[in-house]
């Protein structure tokens, strides 16, 4: 495997004046707060103790929210048929579930339409719109999609349907001519927090509907029981866990611990994860275990399966679906690994962009593959499936190469495209392959320098083993939930002795170690690094510099502090 070049950069420690303002915390926590909040100690209370009542904004601040609510409540009066048009990822699935729950309680006839990832792609499409018209649909409510579906919404109007759009993706130059377009990224929108996930926007619509619905339809506090879905979708979609998102996820994880949704309980059980009011899940468990299983439905088959899981009230059904997702997720992992290895053999590192397609690469996992390749080689990565009908794929990128801007520059080659700064999707005719590849490579050549093609690991602080204890673990837990914008703290320990080392896990993927610094010992695990560092097994007490997270490892009622190794290298002599 070719290894990317990574530099380690350590954050600046908190200045003396900052420390003098907050003397109630350890030096470690003060440095972490400074790196996250800047020189603004007044935000510390809100950071440690997010307040639901103060931290959640009025949904009616969002542009067009009033119009969206009025149209949906009008559908209730008219007894119209409403279709919730969602997306096939966790954000889209949970958004669809939120809307389904609310519309059902309003006694509005509703059902969902989630497009097939491989056959239809992201967002609304002509075939689906015509199908919904034949089904006598009156109103379409989009969740986590729709803001760029100009033609499809026009077609819906021509066929006698109206559309309410809720989305969080970046709009194009034109806003669709729908009844309402609710999206905090609209240029004419004054909502204070722009980075809601799709499920966050759906939740705001739910809250607005609850506020304007007749008394007695919803019990007081009902909307808070939707927060388990909001937490799942928000964490899975990797939006920044700051401001309102931090509040939603903080309280959403508490609700998730108490969830009444049988499918979510079954999924946690299948993943061997505890779930109760006393054992609240964390964002890592969602990101690396729950979300991949839910996403495997849309990647390997159809996302309707995952939607059915989290909305089903049949215990036997949820058990069966959870079993099937477990099998799909395992197959997804194997196929992803196979394609990544195939791509590694084809990559030309003289090029500043990876642009590769395959005829038998499943469309559902191309985003995962692109992400893995981009991370490994630190290059913008276009990965696509190609056949006689055209090419469909995904992009993952690096900070200097803004995906949406690049797609706009290449729009004449695409039949469909969209995304964020760091990720996107596209469809183009096979005849455009060579010219598009040439254009993309030219943009990368003009835009990127060699220094842009190396990654940088931002380390929060140097940390000696003597500073690690249970009090530090407890203090770090107050900084949760961790995620985008508030990542789990990364520490650097230098000249650590490798006391013991062994390869573990299926396929010898992981490295289990016992590490020593002076007279302090800790167990450590390096996931996915068994192949890269297998030579350490036979080394005699080498000195290592390690970048790591701290975790509370619990097994059979026994607790211990464990180091999660993210990166390591042998110490310079």
C-alpha cells in the first residue's frame, strides 16, 4: 500500500490570560477549550451545558416555513394524499421517518418515496414524478433533497401536484418554483445556524407543524421524542456539531438511550452495543457501527429496508431486518475493500486527481470507495461506474479543491451533479468521459500545488502518561458529543516504549499493544494498522511517538483506560 505523507501539527496552548479567566479546570481541559472556543471563555458554560430551551431557534425564522406549514395543514383539511420524497442515506431515512411520524399523527394520508440509489440516483427524477402523478398524489414534501430539482418540480406542477421542499444542500443559482423551499443555505434566509442536517430541517418543519396544529393533536413535549432520529441523521451526515446541532445531538443521544423504536433497539442489539437510559450511546457508535448498517440497505439493495426498520412496530419484523442489514453490511465491507485494492494498483501519483471508473463497481458504495482513496492518497477522487448507458459516481475531495465549484466549471459534461465543498455526485454520458477527465485534470493542475497533496493531522496537545487518570476521562466526557467541528481530542506522547505487541482481529487487521512511559503503563489498540506496522511485533522495545485518543474500555463489568492509536511513528534518535 502506498502511504500518504502526513505532517503533525500541535495546537497552540491556551495563553496565560485565558487560563486566568477559567481556573476551575485542569491545564489539559483549558488547552482543549481554547483550541475549540478561541479566546472566548464566556462560551464555556453553553459548551459544557447546552440548554435545549435557549439553544433551539424558532422554526419560523426559516424562509418559507409559514408557507410550508400552511400548505401541509391545508392538505389535512382537504384530505389530500401526501408523498414524502426522501433520500437513501441515514440523513434521508431519518428525515423521512420524522415527517412520516408527524403527518401520521396529523391524520394526513401519507407514504414515502425513496429513490433507488443505483437506478435513479439522488433527488427527484422524471420517472418518479410521473409515477407519483399516476398514484393521484396531491402534494410532495421533499426531505434532504429537492433544492436543485428545478425541472422535476416544474414537471410535478404540470401534472397537477404541488411541492414543498425541505433540504440542507447548497442551492444552485435558481430556487425551484415550489410552494415553499425551506433551506437555511438560501441566500435570502436569515436563520442563525446554517449547518443543519437534512433531518434537522425536517425537525424544524415538524416543530412548526406542531406549533400551528389544533390543540390536542400532539401531546406536550412530543417533538422531543423525535430527537433520537435527529441525532442519528445529524451524526451520520457529518455536519458540524456546533451551536444548534450540538444541542440537538446532546439531547438526542439521551432520547436515543430511552428510544421506543423497536428497530433501533434491534440494530443496537445486533451491533452488540448497550442501549438504555443509563447507557447512552455516543457519536462514535453511531458513526462507525449504526450508520454503516443503516446505509448498507441503500448501498447494497434499497433504502426502504432501513426506513422500514426504524418505523416498524413489529418486534419479529425488526429482528429479521436487523439480521439482513448485518449481512448486507458485511458484504458491503468486502466489496469496498476489493475495489479499493483494485484502484490502488491503477493510481498514477503523477496526477493531482484520481479519476477512475469500473464496469462492475456497485454504485451504492462508490462514495465510500472515493472517501477511502481520497483519505489514503490525499487527492480529489472521482470514482464511477461506467456502462453503455453512461457513468454515475461520487467525488470526495481535499480542502483546496471545492467540489461544487469544480462541478459548476464542468457542468457542460454532466447530465446531473450536486454536492458540498468536500463531496458530491454526478452522472455523465459515456461519450464525455475523455473530455471530462482532461478538464478535471487541468483544473487540478492549475489549482493544486504539491503541498496541497499532503495531509496534516491537527493534534490538540502533548500529553504525558503521568497526566492520564480517571479524572481526565471524566472531564473529557463533558466535552461530548464529539464529531465534526468538535472532534475527539487527539494527544501526542513521545518516546513511548512498546512493551508488548500482537496482531489481532479478522484478517490480522489490528494491532494490540502495551505501552510504557517512565513507570506508567497503558493498553492500546491501533485499528486497521496491522498490515502497516506488523514489523513492530518482532522489534525489541522500540521507542514510538504516538497520536491517540483516550477511551474508557469496559468488558464484563471491568473498566480500564485504553489508548486508541490514530497514527504512530518510530521516535527520532
